[in-house]
C-alpha cells in the first residue's frame, strides 16, 4: 500500500513538472519559427529582385495608339448667322390717293412690266371734271385765238388780249393737274417683276400707305443678314461667304457686297448683303438661309481635332510620340490654341513640322508611357 502511494505521488509530480515546462517550450518554439520566417522572407525578396533584374524575356506593357504627322494646311474660320432671301427690288405698292377699287387687273404670280396698271380706283367724278375743264379750255383757246388775231391787226385793247391769254393758260394748267390726278387713280408697277401679293378686292377702299400689291424682281437675288455689333471689325465688303440652304441641302459661294454703317440701337446689329448667282435653288422672298462669313483665314496652319486637346492648370497640351532609347513613348506637348471651327483647333505655337501627333488611344495615356503604333 505504501508502495502504491509512492507511485501515485511520483506520477503526480511528473505531471506537474510537465505542465509547468509546456508553456515555456511553446514560446521558445514560436520564437524560433518567427526567426526562420523573417530569414526566409529576406531570402525570397532577394531572389525575386535578382530574378527581375536578370529576366531578359520580360516584356513591358505598351499602349496601342494611332499617330499622324503634323503638316500645315489652310484653316478658315466662319461666322455663322441666319439670313433671308430677298430680290434686288421687293416693293409693296400702295395707292397714291384714297378711293374705292373698281378693278383689279393682276393676280399672284403674274409677270408685270414697269408702268403696267395693276388696279383701278374709282375715277368717275374726276373724269367728269376733266371733261368739263377740257370743254372750258377749248372755248378759252378759241377765244384767245380770235383775240390774238385782232391784236395782231392792232384791233382791241391789250387788256383784252392778256386776259384771254391768261384764262386759256390757267385752264390748260387745271386740265393738266386733273390728268395727273387721274393717273393717281391707277395703281401701277414701278418695276419689272412678278406679282407676289394682291391685297385688293373690287369695292375695297384703298388708301395711301396701305400695301396693295407686292411686286418682286428676282433677276438679281440677295441674302440679307443681321450681324452682331461685336463683329463689325471683321465683316467687310469682299469677305468670302458660303450661303447654305438647308431645305435644298445646297451651298452657294459668294462675297459680302454691302455692310451697313448703321447700328440698330434695339438689337445692336448691322445689316450685310450678299449677292447670289444662278443656282438650282428656286429662290423665294424671305426664304431662310445660313450665311457663313469667312472672318479669318490662315493659309498655312497646324490644326488638330479639338478632342485631342487636354488641359491642366499649367495649360493645354496634346500627346505626341517620341523615340527614346530605341523605344516609342508618349510625351505631353504644351500647345497654344488659336481659333476653333467645325471641330478643328488652330495651333499657333508648340507644334513643328513632322511632329507625330497621337490621334487615338490617348485617353488613358500618361507622360512617358510606352506605346506601339497600330
């Protein structure tokens, strides 16, 4: 029994000793493993670095781009405004005196000649006055002829002769005045052309200043446009012009014929005129047109699409391809931009002849990045 107790006690002491030594062994083991890990990490990193340096088969990442060589070309800037077609003569004719319309002799579309009667105002009363005055004038003329014959024979008094002459002349003047007034009852065309509007009907009252008939002469056609005051220094007679008719999808080239010296105080614009030559366009009064006035021209300019231009706080730039150490890389090229028109920008400084401008694939480029040309 004593022997058994001693064995139990011994076993318990061994277990206690093992339990006391176990944590110390694990800490030691953990420290050793960490040390080995650090040493292995250093060796792995050194080997990776050595392999990267010595690996000649590694290919650097490149970006595919397209390029075009910079060449000077003509650059034109156009000022675009809206204009309207008009005939050289576009006249709204009105009556010269008030009266009731008794006849209308034309309709829309009729060709007319200068002096042709377009409509007639009631002249019955005036015709009666003319007939009466003509009768009096004829009588006075006969009396003057007889009085003159007597005066030539030294018969009668000078007063009788002069009175007869004066009566005759006054009646002649009155008759001429009535004939002039009679002509005013006829609404006539002052030009050759075609009738575009007839605003008269038989029985309607016509009055001076009220448009009665519109006659347009399209033998010579022009486009009239209103130009903002700010462009007065640039728009001058002789400027090249392209007139575009959207409805016909047709362009006609011409020049500025006239620029007004008067600025409209209401909308601050001045008027310009462009003559149009023969064309397949069927011109109509007030037809709308887009007038493109060439206000700037550079016969030898470097241009790039506006989309190629990038901008930072330092200024504007584009990407160009440069050969460095046998490799093609993308480089930022600072540029100065002049005028822009129709998607193109004029480069006034920065680009030289033959510069390889990157035109596609530039969106994600960074300065110095390797590139390859498609």
